[in-house]
C-alpha cells in the first residue's frame, strides 16, 4: 500500500490515503486473498506558533545630577573675618520641594557647602537664596545667586546692628554688596537695603537727605520691630552705585 502526503508550511492540509486495488468491488482474486478497499481522511495539525517575545525597552539615559557648590568668606564692615557665622542656602530639590542647608564659617571666615538641586538649566536660570548672619551684634545679609553654573562664589559683609533713640540722626549707606530688602515674609530680589533701629514709644518721623554726591532717592519703610523699637529701612535698585544718606528721626510723642 502506497501513502502520498501533501503539506504546507503552518497550514493544516487534509491527506488522503487510498488502497490501490486491481478491481472495484468487495473483493479480489489476486493472490487468492480477499482485500477490502478503504479510504481514510486524516487532518495534519500544524505546530502551535511560538509567540515572538517583545523587545525589552531601552531605559532612558539617566539625567545628570545637578550638584551646586557654594563657597566664600564672611567679613564685617571693617573687612575683618567673622568666624562661626552661619550661612544658610534655600534651594529647590530634584523632587520640586524647597529645602535649606546650613554651614558655619571656619576660623578664617571661610565657608563651603554643596547640595543637589532641581535641574532646570535648559529652561530658565536658577536662583538660590543665601542668608549669612552671625547673630548679635550683626544684622543678616541676604543674597540671591542666579545663573546656571555649578560653582558659585559669594562673599558676605556683615554690618553691626545700629540702634538710636528717636530724635537722633545717623549716617547710612547702601553698597553693591549690601543685603537685599528682606522683611519677615519676603525677599525683594531687586532692592538693596540698609537699616537702623529706632527706640521710640510711637512710630517715629523719618527725614532722609542725600549725602556725598548721591543721586538716588531711596524707598523708605518704617515698621515695628518689637515693642518700643522700630526698624527704618532704606532701599535702592540692585545694580546701583554706592549711595549715602543722613537719616534724621523725631518722636511723635
């Protein structure tokens, strides 16, 4: 008996097996043995396709860390170094939240601090608010550092706190390295300032005169610092040349 098989790739094809006999009917006299003709249909099953695995996605390249280093020296108004002065920087972390980092100056008034900030260098300049202060008898000095650098140098000059009685006068000056205008809630990044404290029972009257060839009339703000003490603040735009003033006070009692 002969079998002929026809197949195709991934295709199930019916295969017919036929017994070839010498005559039709129910039997044959060939070799003297009766043989029955049969016809059987068989279906060949194609193999189950193996699924092609999905390619492993290539992870995006890891963004470089933006580590900012800040260093400098803290001195007083006479140029002497101030050991132990605190320097605090407020910055935005990679997760978007704001955080502060602090350090103290060493024995020669030097400080250095590093922190990892959110990397927005491709979209906008950075700004980091930095406050230096040694406590009494100094006032704080607030600066804002902006740009896309990774290394900043910022020197701070602290001024001793000045307190006068109402009715007295005082010389004031605002320099390019003076502190930014900084009240209890906000830092005004476009205004440099100088301030003095006046002891008075009520809000004093303030008169400001330009001195030594100064040309910029300052903004003036008087606020209660604590009971019986008022803070007088003068302000000029950032980028101005040094300006000098004489401030006279008088009591409203």
